[in-house]
C-alpha cells in the first residue's frame, strides 16, 4: 500500500512539473534581459506586405553571416523584438535598443529600383547596432542608397560582421555601447 501511494505521489509530481521540465533548452543567465542578451531577436513581418519574402531573406543572410545573434520570426501570439512594416515613404529604422525597434520598408526606394533584399538586410543591420556608412561602396551593406541603384549586394562586409559580433558580445557581458 505504501508503495502504491509513493508511486502515485511521484507520478503526480512528474505530471505537474512536466511543463517546467520541457521548457526552453536555452538558459539565460540571471541579470541578462532582452533580445541582445539572449542572442535571439524575433521579428514580426506580418505588416511587411509584399516585402515579407525579402525580410526572411535578409534575416537569413544575417543568420549565415554572424554567430552571436540569430533573427527568427516571432511565433504566433509572441511579442516580437522587431516589428517590420511596409509604407509609402523612404526605408528607415527606429531602433529602441540593440535588437529592438521598428523597420519601415518604404516603397519609395523600391519604386525607384533599389534591390529589396539589400534594403531589407541594410535596415535589419540597424537593428543589430550598425550605423549608416554614407557615402560608401557597394561592398558595404551599410552604405545603403549611396552605393547606387545598380548595387544589389545584400551581404555585410567583414568589418560589418565583426561589429555585429562585438555588439552582441558586449551586450552579453553587460558593456554599454
């Protein structure tokens, strides 16, 4: 009888603690908060309209280019770190923090012939802590529109990749930038 009570009690404990045991595999050190510290930035491209595929390609480019941070689409019902919206103005980013803010994919640049994936990767670069580098060559993603209409390079340069790595290493270490 005692064995039955003991195993029944153990089973109840396991059932009740199941969600805690099957939670996220990634542990976030205490004191670290926000997307920069976690190394994952979620984005919501539901407002990106015709640019949704370009947003996903821009995020994939960054994910292949850097190791310290990953851009992921937000899960349904999850509040995203970065909100991406299409509008009729010029593309721009309004970072609220490293890895957080709003990207506006303005149709004005795309209507003029700028390469959508480059524009998207450039604006996501701002969310990763990179400033504009204008004027600049096509080899510099953050040179933006100053590289000209013919520039279709959506890849960050070695220096830009290194700066993003440094930004997120510093964020994890709690160093203010």
